[in-house]
């Protein structure tokens, strides 16, 4: 995080900065449904849309943490629902390894990086998930590792 | 002849038919009487047996229909009159007034939010939810256009109110709209009008009149996360979580008193699904299924019902339910039933009851039949022309698709849809592509080099007040204007309106922009529109980026304008950072060899070949035996039409042999397959010779075979009178029936080695039907013959079969046995073939022992031999039972994940001839889409390999679900030397751009265009660091 920004942040009340990866077919659609249904959640996260959760390279997550994200959430179709047949299964397997590295090698609390499945009809779940994740990160406080 | 088609009904049947028709070169008018397409499938929570989210898989298809330039979507329209003949029909369609100008409505919902009229039950939620008098049926409705209910609207009924007109900033409200008649001239008509579930028509003994007794479709809405209770399992009377939920099967189906003699075919499966989802949603609930037979005959179906019991603790009772009565105080229900395993009458106390009520043709089917001039059958479904082609109506040029012809599940409907499309193509072959329009862009695409300085334009949408009320749009514009490389930024009221498209084009050209961003709603519905606008202005469509500041800002942070505005700024800044790095992408065009290879010469393969050949394409047929016909050669009489199998075989075989476009290779096998869609090189081995063929697409129709139960049930060489059902079939085919002379009693045993706990766990669908057919044939030959049938459940789903079974039940004694106590056979002493059978009859709860002279074993169908080799050559997967595995069990039953290869018939799963023929026509349709188009366009959004970084490890190849990656040797130049190294190559024709390879690559050598590392890193960086 840039020094100027950090300074500015220290002055005001701290709010977490969260990054969420959504797959185009299920979880992004779930986020859309949260919108259409007007389910409210905290505004501390930004979504990056990818076609499949299988696209989320571990370096995306590491880069976000390095640049100052307080939490990263990867979302995709439920297992079995993947638009690309099995992309999310690879996400799941890859995430397991990544999560271990984050906890064991980087010493970051595992709750800060999560993988969740959200379907296109789970607008409520998407909103609840973001609320819960935001609260969790708020409890953990700002990430200070790098 | 007209090159266009009217499709009536916008459910999954109509949607799939329309999409396939356009790909075969026809214009489609999709007429739907409701305000949105989606049909019943849109109402489902999940789909069996994978528990896929129904809307997740359907919505992309709905949007595809909406965006397709060759589908004219006519929702809220009804067909009123049809004249003419095949090839030239005039169809009069009534456009019902929405009281909304469709060209102006943006679907924002401001009107409904302000509409004061008391809410009425929402039909989409099966009347469990509420809606206003101005409404959209469900949030994902297509088209996303509102409609006013004239029955309750205060303005239309009493002339007061008019609030919606005042709040609609798009000025879309039009109270003066009148019904309008439209005349269409088309070549063919497809009816795909689906089903209804009118639980209210049941007799009162089922208890539907009580609040806490719901139909399965109502329960589907209760379970749905976007349903009336947000997916919480609550009972309607008090919105409390029920503890004991009872599912009653056959609540009216297979019931002459309810006037529904047929089996609705899907209830056993959706009940298992609903019970499983219930357990997932509500841990404390307990589910009880009051079943009749379990009819779970599709792929992985029976196992699914077993999993519901084993893994989810759903309890199944084999019962006959007599009444459901309410306790007036608690609103709980008492189910009075007979336990068929004990013969006792019991009462069961439940908090909620879900009825699997009969599925009947949708309301208005008979009126439509009159308009079309087609016949309906005795069950009021549309009547098919012949049993073996259920997609033809009684009138030429009019086709039937899906549930309107008879009960069927979604994959069967989708197969039907592709089959209908191909048969329309057969009829209208000479006018393919006469009414299809290809979008032509008049402004030539401007060249944008990577070195050119980015000139970004941004449009920020107010969306009426939907964004503007919560996001400070002018503040956002001011902020965005100052971002690097942003040359122009402006706000507008509705970005999606036609005048905005004109404005986008104008700005791109005036300001010489080479990137464009729209910050408005969701790219899932609107990206294609803006991309097209950019293309019209000469900008490559991949230089467009979209930001969703409505669904992700204004609508979800309504109480926090500051937060919503800050978020909108960040999201746009992230898009600008990405847009800077966007590259123009090309969509390559690949030629398709106009030939098809059909592997397998049975009824499925022959039907597919004929269909393709009739469309003017060359079809090569490869059959390993020395004659065509496959299993049909072994059959005697076909049920339920009781016609000699040879008649069907000869008719179809004759056509195939005489067709000039079909070349047949007998005693031949596939030796090698190289290439990909449109460009396969196939080598065929026959009699020591081999021949190479250039092939465009491949259909796998390798069939299945009967299992020989070696050793089980005393099936061995010593016991001459213990034979399989197929062996009986062959005996019955023989002219000489003297083998029957000394036989007094025949016993048929069903589910031999099928539906087991281990080994073959599935139901193979056709054995019950074949057995019952042979019972009646034996009885006709020898009326004095005694016949006993030992069964577990009788699988006679579909409209014809229940009655077929009922009529023949008198021909035999039916004894029910359980898997835990299978019948035993012992041979009697002496020379003659006589056996003793012991069986524990679960209905009588008693052991029965009797003598029999002939035992027929009904064994399941198993895959053909040596499919492994073929699967490897084609690079397509087999499922755990050894059948071929389709791309998606629900919506792509005939495709493989690999484009260009299709499957049909028993190669996919055991099925009867009717379904095999439907799939054959379907697979032919899927395949001929590519042949008709002559070329295919690849997407720009695909993966690319940086050979410098690729280490040839092959991980990408192993994870690609589409076989789009191949590790090949490539010569790499290093200063002085040149080395041959293994490198990854991506086939742009097969890549779908998911990016799994990119994330798997250990060396960062693969990137996905439009979502590459630099672009995503830039977004992350600007969000967190700027």
C-alpha cells in the first residue's frame, strides 16, 4: 500500500478493502441477483469478473494481498455446476494448496482468503456472504504483513 | 417455400429448438403467451440428478435467444390462426397489450416500486409470492420488459392513479395500447407448449385444499433461493420450519379415478431431488417419501434415489395413500395409508405435505390443436404421427417438441428440440439461409496498434434514477475525466436506449477513441449490445469494457450513497486500468468439411445418417458387423405398437442403402482419428484394407448389448430352459414354436443383475416393457399358459406404457420381491427341464414356492464391447458404467464437451427405439449445424501460449476439458542452435476461454486473451494502490 494512502487511512476510521473474484456464469449472476433483489451488503469490496473461477491464478491472490487487500474472496459455480465442466474442481484443488501457503508460509490468517460457491439463484447468499466476510475481516483488522 | 419457422412456447423446448434452427439457417419467430420466456425450467430450483442450479444453466440460453438477431422474440403473443401448407404457412399472431412500449422500457423497476395497487399472488412463484399490478414475472425475465395487469391496474380499471406513468423516466407507459394482429409467413410450425400441474383439480382426498399441502412445483419455489421464502424451508400457514415433511408420489397419476391413467415420468426423480435439497437447506427436517414404484430409469437416476436414502436419510415407504386430513388447530396433516410391505393401515403425522401431482398438457393445448388443425391423443397431449417419430404431429409441416407430446424430462426434451430442428431442416432444406441475416458492419474496423496511446471514452449511466439516486453520477464523471488516458466522459439517462447507441458511435468517431467503457448494469445482459455499437463505429468489440455500477453499487448500497459512489469510482478506475491494456482480438474463421461419420449401424446410426444425408451432406456409416440394423435384428415384435420389428428395420434400411449421399462400410472399424471439428482425418479398417476419410463431424451411435448373467440365477449351459429375455425374443421370432409345446408355466424374473447394491446399480429402462410385451405374446400363442412375473418396481413411465402394462397385467401373476430376498431357483430331478422357484412376496409378506418349466431372465443393457479404444481415439470420456459421457446431462445430452463429436442412442444410456430415434435426429441436428454453416467462427476470448516460457510439462493439456491443448514438438531457435522441444499448442477452434490452463501453468506461460495477467494485475493495483 502506498505510504500516502496508508497515512490517509490511519487518520480516518479503518475500513477493510476486499477483492472478490466472480465467475461469469454463476457467482457473478448471483451478485446480479443480489442487486436486482436489492439485498444490501457493505460496500467495501470490489468485484473482478473472470469467465471461470478456474482462471483465478494464485498470483492474483498473492498480488492483491501484497498490494494491501485485507481479504480476498474467490467465488465460482457450485461443484458440478461449472459452465466449463470441471474448471471449479481445479480451482478447489489449487485453492487448497494456495491456502496452505498463505497460512503456513506467509503467516496470514486463513480466514482472509476464502473460496465459496454461489449459484445464479443465490442472490441472498451472495449478500449474506459479503456481509459476513466483511465483518470477519473487520474483526481481524487491517492486514499487515508486507 | 419460406426459410422461417414459428416456434410456439418459450420454455426450454422452444428455446433449444429456436437456437438450433437459427444455427441450421432458419429465421425463427418464438411465440410465448407469457411476458417472459423460460417456462417451467425457470421455476425449478435445481435439476436432477446432478442438483445443478436450474436458472444458472437456463439463463445463459435465455439471453442467447434475446441477443440472437435471427430470433424474433414474441412474448405476450398468442397464435390465433394458421393457414396454408408445409413450406408456406400463414400464421396470425395476436400481440397482447403490455401497456408498456417495449422499445422504451429499460426494465428498471421504478414503476413497480411506486405502484400503489395492493399486491396479488405471483404466478411465477406458484401464487406463494406477491406482485404489483405492474410487474416483471421474475428478476431474470427475458425480455426484461414490464407488463401491466389490466385486471387490477387502477388506471386501466378505474381511470385513477397513473403513478407509473409519472415515475417512468423512459416514458414507456402506454395505457392506450390495443391488441394487435400480426401475420407471419413461415415454412414450418413447432409446438412446444409444455405442461401444467393443476393440483387444484385433484379430488379432495389428496388434501390439496389445506394450506400446508403443496404441489411439487410450489415446493420447488419454496426451495429456491430467489423464491418467496428466500430458499428457507417454511410451511405456508405459519412460515415455520416444518420438522416432518411427507412427499406423496403418484398423487393422481396412474389413477383412473383422477382421469390420469399415465405416469408423469419425472416425479420419482424430482421428489428425491426435493428431499435432498430439503435436507441441505434445513438440517432438522426429516423427509418421508410415500412411494409407489420407483421409476428412476435415466442416467444415474436410480443411484440418485438410493443416495437420497443412504446419504441424506430420506425414508421411503412403499404405500398406497388413501387420504390426507388436516388438524384444524395445528394445521398439521394426517396421512392415512396402507403399508404395502405389511398390509397394515397406518396414520402418519406430517407438518408439511408435498404432492407429486400429475403433469398434464398446458392449458389451451386443445384450443391450439384446433387452430393448428392437429390431433390430440386420448390423454389430451398432441398426438404424434407415428410412435417411432414422436416429433411429427398428425399434420405435415407441424412438429412437436417436449412435454406437449407426452411426459419427458429435460434432457429428453432438449434431444427432441435438436431433433425437431433437424427435421425442419429436412423439410425446408432448399430454403436454408434465405431469411437469415448476418450482421454487416458498414464502417471498416479501425486499426489499433498496441503502441498507440490509449484514448478511452467512458459513459456513465443514470439508469433513470436507479443509479442516479444512490450514486453521485456527476461527481463520478468529474472524477473519471481526470483519470489517465480518459479522453472523454459523459453521463446519460439510459445507456441502452437507441439514441445512446447513436451517441456512443458519434463520440467514438468524433474523439477518435480507441477504447470504450460503459458504466451501467450487468455485462451478462448488455455487453453484447454495446460491443455491437462499438463495432458499428469501427471499434473492435474486444476494446470495449463494461462496469456494473447498478447491481454492484446503487442497488446493494442504497443507504450509503457515499460508499456506493466511492465504489463506482473505484470500479470504473479499475476498468480504465484494464481498458488501457485491451488488445483488439480477431475471430478466426475455419472451414468445415461437409461430411459426417456415423459410427454404428443400428437404428440410431441409420436414422442419423438419413437425416444428415437428406440435408445434402455426405454421410459415412461404419458398422462392425456384416449387416446394418444392430439390436433391431434380434427383436421379434416392437411394443407398444405390437408390430413386427422387421417392418421398421426394412423400411429404414432400404432408405439408407438407396440414399446417394450415404456410403456404408460393413465389417469395419475406426482405426485412427486425427484433427478437430470440421477437419478430421479418419482411417477405417475393413477386411485388412484401410481407407482414409475427410470428415467434418462425428456421431457416435455404438449402441449397447444385453448382459449375460453367467452363473447367476442358474443361467448356464446345463439349464436349457433358463434363458435371457433377448434369447426368448429370438425364439419367438422362429417360425417353429414347438419348443413351447411342453411348457405349462413360464416365469419372468426382472432386475436380474440390475439395480444392485454393487456391480450394476442402474435401471436399464427397457426391460420391464420388453418383459410385459413378451408376456402378452406368449399368452396370445398359448392362452392356456401360466405366466408369473417376479418384479421389484415396474418401469412403465411415459404416456403409452402405463396403459399397455395395465391391459396386460391380467395375462400374468405379478409377485413383488425385494433386493434383500432375491428369488432362488433349483432344478428338479429327472430328464425334463423343470425348476422350483422360491420367492418371498413382499405384498403378501409370505414365501411362495412353485414349479416352472421356463425361466426368462431380464438383464440390463450394458455398453458395447471395446468402447475404451474408441473413446481414446476420439478423446471423449466414458461414464462410470462404461457408457459415453455427454457434455452436460441436462442441457447438452447429445454433445460431447469436445466440439464436433456427438452421441445418440444406447451408446449414451439404455433406451427404447422411440427415444433412440429422437436422439438420432437430435444428434444429426447438432452435427448438421456445423455442416450447414460451412465455416465456424472462433471466439476472441481464448488462451494463448508464450512458447518462450512454456516448458512442455503438459499440465495444461491434462486439465483442459475441451481437448483444445496438445503438447507437440516445436523447433526453438537459440542464438546459434536450434532445439526441438515440447511445447503446448492451443486449438482456437476448440478453446472456450475458461482459463483453467492459464491458472494451472506452473510457469505463467499461458494467458487468456481479454483476461490476461497484465490486465488483471492492473485492476488489482489501481484498486489497492491508487
